[in-house]
C-alpha cells in the first residue's frame, strides 16, 4: 500500500518540471501526447462514486443506516469491479502512462478492497445486531424482498468474487499452469459482471431507476468489450501482421536471444524499453502469450529481439523453437522508456534478465550518439549469466558509458564487484552531487527494485526520476 501510494505520488506528467537537458537526442517513438495519471485517478473516483450520487438523487425515503451503508458499498464496489476489466494491464491508454507495475498493483489493491465491500454487503443487511429476523432464520432472504433469481445471481457473483480473489492471491500455491489460471480468472470475472448485473438491477433498491440502469449498462458493455478487444478483435488484427522467428540462440546460462521479423513491412512502432505480449507458434486467439521486454532498439525497423530466461513451460522450450515459426506480437506496452523524460545523466540498474529492456534503451542511446553520462549497474549471480558482455564493452567506445558488473559468486581472478546490488553498491556507484538530476531505470527481482528505490530516495532522488518495472506481479 505504501509503495502504491508513493508510486501514485510520483506519477505525473513527466514533461512537467523537466530538467534542462544536456543532449537533445531522445529515445522515442510514436506520439508525445501524455495522459495525466491524476486524470485517470479522478476518472476512477468519478466512476465509483457516480452510482451513489445517482442513488441519492432519487430522493427515496431513508432506511436504517446499515441498509444504506450496505447499498452504498455494493453500488461503488460493483462499479469498481466493472472498471477492473480496463485495469487488466492490456490497455495502453492506462498502462502506457502510469506503467504496467502501477496498473497491476492498482488492479490488485482495488480488487482486494472492493472484495471487502462486497463481502460485507449481505451481512450488513442480515447481521443479528442490526436486523430482525436473525440470520439463522431461513426466511431471512424474503425479509430483504429478494426474488429467488436475484438471490441466486447475487450468491453466484459473490462466491465467484471470493474465489477469483483467493486464487489470484494464492495462484502459485494452488498449482496449475498460468494459462489455466488466466482462463478461469476471465470466466469468473465475466460471471461476476453478468450475474452481478442481474442481481443489482433486480434486487437493488436504487438500480431499477432508469438513469442508474443506463449507467450499469454502459459499464457492463465496456467491461465485456474489453474482453472482446483483447481476445477477439486484437488477435484479428495480429492475423494481418504476423511475424516469423528469425533466430534463436543461447546468449548466457539458461538465457536465450529470440529474434522475430515481420513477414511484411516494419515492426510495431515502439519506444526503447517497452514490452510486448509475444505468442510463438500458436493461434493469436490462444492464451499462449507471454510478456517480454524488447531488447532491440526501435532503430532496427525490420526485427525485434528478446532476451529470455528459462523459468517455466514456455521459456524452457525456447531452445527448441525452429526458425520460421510464426509469431504474433501485441504491443507495445509499458512506460519504462526515456520518452518525454529528461535527465542530466542516465543510470540503468539491472538484476539478471532485467537487463532486457535496459539493453533496448542502451542500443537506442548508442544509435543516437547520446552524449550524457550513463552508468549501467548490472548484477548477476554467476559470470555465465552476463549477456552481451562484448557488446557492452564496445558501447563504451561510442557512449559516455561506465559498466559496473556485480557478481554473487565470483570466478577466479574476478576484478569486478562482488555481492548483490544493495544500498552500499548503489551509493558507491551512483552517489554524486548531481544525483537528483539523473534518471534511474531499474529492472530486476522485486527485492532488488525495492532496495534500489529506497536507497535512491534516501539519496534525495525524487520519485519521478525513478522508473522501474518488475517481471512478476505476485
Ligand atoms: C512487463 C514484463 C516484461 C517481461 N520481460 C521479460 C524479459 O524481457 N525476459 C524474460 O525472460 N522475462 C520477462 N518477463 C517475465 C516473463 O513474462 C515470464 O518469465 C514468462 O512469461 C514465464 O512463462 P513460462 O511459461 O515459461 O513460465 P510459467 O511457469 O508459465 O510462468 C512463470 C511466471 O511468469 C509469469 N507469467 C507467465 N505467463 C504470463 C503472462 N501471460 N502474463 C503475465 N505474467 C506471466 C507468472 O508470474 C508466472 O507465475 C517479463 C514479464 C513482464 C510482466
């Protein structure tokens, strides 16, 4: 919660308060139009409070405060749950501006908070301290004036919500593939939306009002449309722009480079550091797609490369992918980019495969012959995990770049740093009088990201100068 709060505080139009730039070269692509994240927050609050305002405007006679509270919680929670569809991380309008991490943390935090509201909703009506008859009275549902249909749809939506949140929180522990979880998550979400809608209109004291009913209809249609967009319309578009695997090669221990090329035309328009959902060898309508950062620079117009670490089903099979295999790319997504951001210098802090998006940024900076000082702080457990070591050395001939490797286990004769990227390493390498004027891009394991972020903040670097992205949302 504290992290989300500090992130939201940091989110703002990156152009506001921009620092003077020592070099005008920009790593950028596409539009420079920036959607204020505060506008997104205001919109969110507007949507969840609107049903309460519309209910209040009906001027119905007041009931017990517990009943009104129960209705109010349910009204705003149902609106919030329908908005969760848009906060799924697949919409550039949202995640392209506030970043995928913040989008997903917001999605998770809101889902949990709204679940508490919905959890309380029926109990506020029937709790023995507040209402008569007592909850063990089997006729309690009738005293609420519910039809059997409204009772059933409410119960189904309520149970589906409890299950969806439980399995989202304990996904790793419950086993099963990510794709199965994703499918069940989507089905349960649709059940909550559709059954919840029926319950709201049929049982709700306020929602049968035509204005509020129209509001629910618009939100439900938007929610269903988001699914159609992600699982039907976008894949149709991808069918017209297929890619093919150009090469696959091992670049480090359990780490692969995968290069795809469009069958026709140029690659998607992206900014260095962004990521895509990549589907290799499956129909674009399948759930077999994974997010990967683009490790190449936008300047390579005819190919996109990825650096992929083996962790599970798909990534362990990368080595067996044959050149020529068809692939589909959904993106670009994410805001780990230099686009619209200025800094006197650039620090790139990578843990393991977190180097992937930072490589994209470095490669574009090299192409732009950027003159600013750049530091790459690159941590790995063992030497064999370092990718593109020679390219990094050569980059130093073109860029004002300092590369600092940190290894957990040092090989014999290792001259570099040892240990992990901790507070003392960050202070040692990045501590400088103008540190607060630099930009910091951080990507790697969550503990590393959190440690680096708090060290930078304690060094006086403002939150908006730190851009980080993690690869797992659990
Ligand atoms: C924004 C972003 C950028 C990433 N960039 C890179 C990169 O450049 N290189 C790299 O090696 N890894 C990257 N990852 C991580 C990569 O997506 C996972 O390692 C990969 O999807 C694992 O798939 P799997 O089938 O091998 O393993 P699984 O066992 O299926 O999954 C392992 C874990 O990966 C995550 N994951 C799997 N599938 C998805 C999915 N479709 N959507 C979201 N998360 C999923 C889940 O947390 C899951 O628990 C990135 C992740 C994100 C979110």
